[in-house]
């Protein structure tokens, strides 16, 4: 009978099955008498052995590795026993006394200028009280004199009474007020763009905007004189950064050509790599205007995007104060993103970005400073709106500011021992030593002596400050001079005369 059962049709021997499939086959067999069961099991074992020899090599190797790994996990220790120390209590105490941790921060001299700041009493407007002494203010970025403007203060006071002091929440969590939307609408209209977005902190504006678009693997071409806020945005983006010489379009085109050749070698990667040019309209560290027409030409030639930081040029350059685009007559749509702070010309707090709607809307989801910071206090938004009203109503103030800048630039040309760095239309420029001593500390000390001399003669100046160990390209020490429309011609001449006197006394 067993022979009869064995003679029944069975699975073809050429069928390959794994041991797991064989076990499944056994599980599905119907129950049979013990004799038949023994014969069936014997045949199943034969089939399993045959399947083992006929299985693909990679299948056997994989199962072997898994079995060895399981065995290793079962018999290996989950932790390593540490050797016991036989030190006495006295020896332990001695080791503890001998150990000195590294300092959390490097030592800083108590004479460091950042630790010996001047104390201001009252508004830092045209006249400023510093350390109890009234001076003419040549150090605050109050270009249009709006900081102490009666209309601006009245608008801020009315908003303070209506909304309170702050917002206590980001824009996405009950931090969006009607004045925020009104300010964004007004900024977009003023800049002639589709949409604008406001931030509650000026430094965070461009530092948040760059990483919102440029990611790891993207390429950013940046002027080496870019301000610290741009540098922090680049660092957060983790993109591939390529610096070109300051305002050198030939050097920039060289980098663009090199990248174009790299893209030709790997077109698949090039298709998913975004490329940006980041520049300032009016450079904070040099006072120079960027060559925007050439930048736009390179943009279309090499298919890159332009991000323009206009914190100094907004409210300064152009017939109506719209910045470097208006200054050169460039179409606003040629610039992919414009950012600026409202802490200079508008004399408020915070910053804004403007451009096409789909570009700006992306920041509402990805701009870190926008999403995670409490929104701009309504009183400051109202102050900025009133500042925009004044800028639109009185376009002659931009011409007045330009004339004052040209006047003091001309007066300071030829000062022995000092050189003027910056465009003659820039309200923020630098005075640097003509001949450096070769030591940054000594240069800084000489310039500080000039600042102190001017302060004693009621001219408030300040040195430009930098985080020396974090700056990508550290600028040389300098005195920063700020021009505003409130300064009279007599005061401009007086400031130039005092600076010349101080330079002759200290540097010669």
C-alpha cells in the first residue's frame, strides 16, 4: 500500500522551493495514518534536501548571514564590564583637585570696546545725550530723521493704546494683527511688487530668507564683502558657497563659467541644483553700491537667481527711495527676492522681503524668523506705516539726503592719515587709516582716540564693530560716519573740521 501511495503523482522534481516553502507544503498536507505519515515525511525531507541544492547561491548566502547574525546577538554581551578602580579616597581627591576644565569662552580683556559701551539718555535723534553729554549724532542709522518725528510717534502711541505693547505669539499662532497685513500691503505697493512679508527682527530677515530657498547641494555666489546677516543665512542653508571679489563682475563671471563646465559634466545633477547670486544694494562694510545692471545681465546669461539685500539702500537710493533697483532703473521683476530691514530709514524695528507672490508665500512656511518668532509689535508696525506715508508724500527728502552725503564726503577728502571708504551718495561710510600699523589692536586704539577726541567736542561717532573670529572676510578697523537729513550744513562742516583736527593731532 505504501508502494502504491509512493507511486501516486507528485510535484515535479525540477520545481525549486526554499526550505520555508517546503515547511508550508507540509503544513497543508491532510492527516493520514501513521505509516503513510512516516513515508510522506521521508519524502518531504528528500524534497527539502533537493531544494537546498537547487536554490540560488545568493539565497543561501543571505540566509546563512542572517543565521550567523542571530547567533551572534544571542551570545554577545549587551554591555562591557568596566574595570574597577582601586584608587583610595585620597588619590581620588588629588585627581579631582588636579583636573581643570577648559574655559567655556576665551578670556576677554576688560578694556575691550564692546564691554565699555556708551550710555544713551533720551532718543538717539539729531541731538543725542551720551554719557551725560549732548552731541550731534553721526552714529545712528536715522537717515530720514523719522525716529523722533511727531507723526510717527503719534501713530505708535495710538497703536499702543489700542493693541498693547507686544503680540506674545508668532504669526501662525494668533500673532497676525490687522496692522501687520496693512504694512505688508503698503510695502508691496511701495516697492511695486506682488507681495511682501514682514519679520520682527531685521537681522533675521535675510538670515531666514536665504535658507528658506537655498538648501544642501545648491550653489550660492556671494560678494566677499557681504554683511554678517548674509553670512549667517548662508551658514544655515548648508549650501555650496562661492565667494567672488568685492564688486568684481569679471571674477563672478569666472566662477559662473567654471560652474557651467561642471554642470556639463554631470547634467543630471545640474538639473536639480539651484544657483543664486546674493549681493547688497549698498554694502554695510564698504559703503559701495553693487553693479546691479551687470548682475542682472549675468543672471540671464548663466540662468541664476538674484537675492538683493537692501537694508541700507532702502529709503536712501532712487528718486522715491525704492532702493538700488530704482537708482539704476532696473525692473523689479528682474530681481527674484528683495529684503531690507525697517531699522534704518523707517526708524522702526524688523524687516521685510518682497517679490512675486509664490516666492513670498514660501517664506510663510519656511522662514524660521517668521514662523518661530513673536510677531512685530503693532505699535512698531503702525510707526513703519506712518514712515511710509511720509516717504511717499515728501520725495524731496531723498534728494536732500543725497546732497548732504556728497557735501561731507567732499569735506573729508584729503584728511591726512585717513581715507574715506564708500560712495559719495552713501549715508553710511567708513574712515580707515591710510597706513596701517600692522597690528589690528593698535589700529583700533588709534581710531578710538579719534572717536573720543570728537566726542569731547560734541561730535558723536563710533567704530564699526565685528565678530572678529566669525567674520568670513574681516574688514579693516574703521570709524563709521552716518549722515541724516536733520544735520545742518554748519554741523556737517563742523564735524569734518573736528575729524581733521583729531587726525592731525593723533596720527601725526
